[in-house]
C-alpha cells in the first residue's frame, strides 16, 4: 500500500489564501487527506512500513522545513495578521480525529549563527529563529525535531561550511569535512538543544551530492544516528527505495490547491 510524505514551509506566508499561505494549505489538506481515505501517521511509521513493504493502509506523514518559530508558536504577521502555528493546526485536527496518529516532523536549521543571519537579512529581525521551542516540541508528543543541516548552505549565511563559499545549492557539500560540518555538527547541536537525536535528514532544497547521498550518509549512519534522508521529489516510499533519497512532495511546488492535492493522492493511491 502507498506510503507518502508531504512537506510544508511555515515561512510561506505572503497572503491569506491557500496558494499564498502554507498554514491555510495545511489546515485544508488535513481534511482532504482523510476524506480521500488516507491515514495520517508518524514519519517513522511511514518510512519503516514503506521500506519494509508492510501494511495494508494508505499512509501520509507530515513534515515541515527550515525550523522557523511559526512551526510552533502562533504569530501575528505584520502584513497578514494572526497566523496559527503548524503545531496548533495539527494538534486541533488530531484532537478531532483520534483514529489518526498525527505527527509533524520539523526539519530545522541547526546553526544559531545561520538562524540569526537569516532572521536579520531575510525576516526583518522579527526574532523568528530561536531554538528554545525544540525541546518543548519533542516533549509535546505531536512534533519531532529533525535535521535540515547546519547552515543550509544558504546565500544569506556568511560563511557557510562550503569550502569555496559556493552557496545557494546543496550539491557543493561533497567532502567529508563539509558533510561533518553540515550533518554531524547539526546532529550534535540539535540533540543537545532538543533532548533527542534526530533520526532523519532533509537535504536543503532537496539537493545532495553523490558523495553525501551515496557514501557519507550510508557509511556514517550508525555513528550519526540517522536512518534515512529526504529529497524534494514526489513519489511513494516502497520496498527498494533508497533510504538516502526518499521521495517527498512539497506544498506550493508539487500541488497548489486542494484539487491538485486530491489529484496527487489519486495518482499515488
Ligand atoms: Zn530548507
């Protein structure tokens, strides 16, 4: 049976309709998913049953990327008004749908310096990138903090771990030292700050070098405590999927409306 992972970005708020606001999209999508006969399940269950070829249900896991505080905290947006956190949206849905085991896995940027620079340069110094909420999130039973790299090799971060400061894509992370800085260092920091060692990695922009995906992660998985990594390519997790290149469909990229999500689910289901 099909096993699917969806991705959202709490920072995607440029308006108050589905196409311009991932909070509104997620709230609508939860109803679409269950109405289409899929069951919401934790990421670990979806990955393990998918890779094992197990189960007789259509399962969907929810993820979000980058680790902005709107994942966890409600926010009064300066242009678009009150925005419920992704946590509030999934928690309220979960309370109304006890037959679903709803979790949200949050892939966060680890480096405090990177988050400070992103906040200052790209988010008007609104203070949206703290990490105090990570431990509370892990203890909530509803959210899991996972690894989205040390600095995202993001163009707004200076310097990044990339040896030649080739930024804006993640394929240039392709040596052992760079992978240690981007993955291992982030594992350790997130484990310390969140109280739990991440189990999954999401490649920034879904991109990975052959070395990171094919050598570094498989060879160091046990030491790192990682079990799999996610791309941003839509698809189902099946027996035989590469655990270091698991598919994931992204809201706003692979579907942009409730109808498009229904079509995507029908295509996979
Ligand atoms: Zn990202």
